[in-house]
C-alpha cells in the first residue's frame, strides 16, 4: 500500500470512530433532557458528517486497494471503537466483553478475507 | 457514559419488547444485511458502464432494488440511534458484527454465493464472540 493509501485508511478509521462517538454523545445528551440536552442536534449533525466522510473515503479506497489488504481494517474497527469509547466516553468492558470484541474482530477479518 | 451513572439515573427504554435496545440492535443487524443484499441485486440489475458515474455508484440508483436497500439502511440508522441512547457504544458496535453472519447467509440463499471453509470458520468465530458479548451484557444487567 502506498503512503497516500495508508493516510486515507487512517483518516477514514478516525472519521468512523469520531463519528460514532459523536452519535453516542448526541443520543446520550438527548436522553438526559433539560439543560444537558442542549445542542444535541448539532452534535448529531457532526456525527453524521463524520460518518459520511468515512463512507466516501472507504468507497474511494475500494477500487484502488486489494480487498484482502483493506478488510483487516474493517475487522479492527470494533476494537478502535471500544478504545475510543473508553477514552472519550469513559465506557468500561469486563473481560467477557473484551474477549467478545477480539473474537468478533478475528471472525470479521476471516469472513472479509475469504 | 451511562456506566458512570447510578442505576436510578440511567435512562430507561420505553416499555414493550419492541423497544428493547438489544432487540433494536438485532433489527439493525438484520436490516443492514438485507440492505447489503438488495444493493448487490440492484448493482447486478444496473447496466454496466465505464463512465465516471458508474464509479460513483450513481447508475445503480436506476434500480428499485437499490432504493429498497437505501430505505433499509436509513431505517436501520434510526434503530441504531435509538439503541445508542441506552447501550454503551463499544458493546453496541461490537454486536453489529452480526451483519457479517447474515450477509454471507443471505448471499448464499438469495444470490447463490458459496460459503467456503475460511468464511464458515469466520462466521463461527463471530458467533462465539457475540455469545461472549451477550454474556457480558447479562452480567452488566445483573449488576444494575
């Protein structure tokens, strides 16, 4: 993979993680109601824009890079989301949760690689 | 975020099985898998071009199958936003990997695609991972 492809892959994955975190934050705010709910639609809009960026970059990568090279990144995205949620939303998983995430990541890589 | 709240302050989903956020995640997974299969059928029914538009996926918009697929995607996004109100993001996102079970099965049933050893093994590993995740959910619910 060229350096440009690596940069685009990294940006697309960052956009996916950030987009999901913004969506989660928006929906949590909305759920709390009152003053805390203020601005949740703006955060939701940022999340949707981020997800659109991820989708377009991913579509752009597909014809340029072998799927076998691209799909492992699809597999690790749940792991990145868990790490992002731990860092920015202070979510915690127990060991079963971690084992489940790692197993599903491995499974996705196998399914995608086939 | 909700994990830090005392159980009494946690948001509660609406009563009724349909509004259970984990059922909603399951419906999101099913709808996304249906959408993927519909988009593939739509792409197969679309005329083959080598123009810029075809590379952007716009020629597929001429097929009703594609529009049904887009409708399924949009509906699943609504369910996803609902589930995010109640379920931790990391857990919810990991559970959506169930898509990678249903898409190959749907492709085998409706598109005649083959499920080889590698893909079959991957599906079994994903099922094992999701079973562990559901056990993790059960433990969290017990504590609440």
